[in-house]
C-alpha cells in the first residue's frame, strides 16, 4: 500500500547552507526530478523550492519507514550520504495524514514565516504543474494538492486585509526602515525578483529613494522607469556604486554577486560614513558572511530575516483560528473520502462473501430439510437469504467505514488480518483489483 510523505526543511530549521545544497536550479529540474523520483524509489513526486523552503512530497511504500525516505532525500539532493543522525536532525518528515495536513497549511500560507504569505500558493502551483507535466503526479498526490489549492483559495480572504503584505520581502523592507530610523535614505535593489519588487513598493511608500541594479540593462532600466527609480547596471555598480544607505539583494545567481572589494567600495561611498546595511535574500547567498565581515558591512541573511519574521508569529497565528478551521474541515473531508474510497472495494467483497455463504447454506437445505419445496418456494427462500445477507453486511460496512475514517485504512486490514487472515488476503486483493490505494492514513508527524 502507498502513503503520502513529505520530507524537507524550511525557515524553522534555519540551515541556509543545507538549503543551498538541496536546491535544484530551475533550469535543471526537468532533467533531475525524474532521477530524484528514481533515487527515492517513488513514482509520484513534487519538488518545492522557495527562498525559505525545500520540500519533497511523494507517495511511497508504507512498509518503508519514513526515516529511510528522509535519508534518501538528503543523499539524493546533496549528492552525499548523511553522517550518523545528520538527516534526522536536519530534515523534518511527515507521513500519511500529517503529510496532507502539512501540504494544506503550506498552500494556505499558515506554515510560512509570516502567516498569510501569498507567494507560496503560486510557487506550489508551479511545482505541482511541473511534476504533472513530467508524469510524476498520479492518484496519490493529485487529490491532496487539489484540496490544498482549494483550501488556499478559501483561506486567502481571511488573511488578506487583516495583516496586509506578510511576505519576507515585507520583513526585509521593515528592517531597512528600522535601520534608517524612518528617515529618508537611498536603497539599492539588486536583482529584479518578486522579493525586490515588493520591497520597492514598501520603500516607495516610505519615501525612500531607490536605485535598481540589474545585470540586464534593458529590463533593469525599464523597471526603474516604471517605479521612478534610478538605474545602474550591475557591472557599473560593482565598480563605482551609487551612494546608498542599504542594499537589498535577491538574485538567483549561483555565485556571490558582490565580493569583498566591491563591498569595500560600497562602504567607502556610503552617506554619512556609515556602512550600508545589506539584506541578503539570495539562495544561495548573494554576499558571503565572510566578505561582509571583512569589509565591516552589516549583513542580514535569510536566517536573520526569517528570525525577525517569526518573532511575533505565535501571537499572529492565534488571530487566524478561522483560517485554521478551514484546514481542519478540509482534512476531515479528505480523510472521509479516502476511507470510503479504500473501504468500498472491501465492503463489496464482504457482501459477495456474505451472499455466497447464505446461498451455499440454502442449497444445503434444499438437498436435505427443504428438499420437498417447489420451484417458486425455492426462489422465495433464495431471495430471503440474499436480502438477509445484505442486511447482515450493512452493520460491519458502517463499522469498517468508521474504523478507516477514525483510525486509518491500515487499521481495517490489521483488524481482518487478526481475525481471519484468509479473508484479509481476499479483501486486500479486492482493493488491489480496484486500483485503489491508501495514500492518506493516520500517522503522527515525525520530527
């Protein structure tokens, strides 16, 4: 039997270096995702990579411990075998219902560093669509992701408007404003990305002067004009940077964008003789911590930003109990649907066996005690026996559905295996013939 699993790390783990190792470049995913599925030994897989989350959702064999998948994910993404307990300490894992609940919370923005983050839904959509195009999504993951997107759509109106923009870019802008003590200043935005574009909106609203820095001159100049900012090509900024009070970086470059010498020039030109604050949202980092330290330039990396984002998270989460209720409701509906889908073939097989037993018993009666009955009477007795068998099957059918719903589909198999192994085998075969599988079972979250 199959079950859904999720393995990965996020802002909670605060392991930026490991996130770098586990990030598959966007251009490489078409080629690498099928190989990742093969390395994990799974047929369904969705790979999610954002600035603060790397997670792999899959349907795996429930006979394989989730801890094994955790080590496989670590090895496949980092290209090295984990040391003793390294994967267990670095990665979180969820299985069965816990995995589905996690997907619902992620899609709804309720597991983000800033509750209500909206970018994550579209990022999850993109990851799902890519896997679907590669043939890596089937009957295991599709229902869970479909429900996750439905929940996100229902939750969004509850999070919008109450806390406004709640992404990490909002936090980055807030840190810049705090650094400048709310006075007007000049901020460089390096790279054109959703993060820097949203930062630009926040900083413009606070009357900050902006300098857009980008490798592509055409795109950078056009964007700078659209927001009323100056533009400076990246190479020029490296050689002779504009005088700025802060720099927000969020590029997809695989190598550092600004190195030691460039940071020293940046610090030398800073207004008032104070080194500019660097907010580095790049994964991998756009500025190394070592270069920033050597240049005496204060730097806040992704770990620092997520720490700031989570400072008030617990209090904010309490304000969204209505959003959480939507997730719980969806989880209950999914559990009921999955239980019915799995137990349906079992109930059908059970009814067949009840009917067979009843008809077989009546046939014996016709050969002995009821041998003198005419054909019409025999047909009436057979109909009575069949009706009685259906009634007898009705009560256990209700019990099976409730057992599967409240405890999990595996509990149904365990029950019959303990009572009648031969019947258990027949029921299991009925499920396999139907093409139904248990991808949603009640399991605890594994840390």
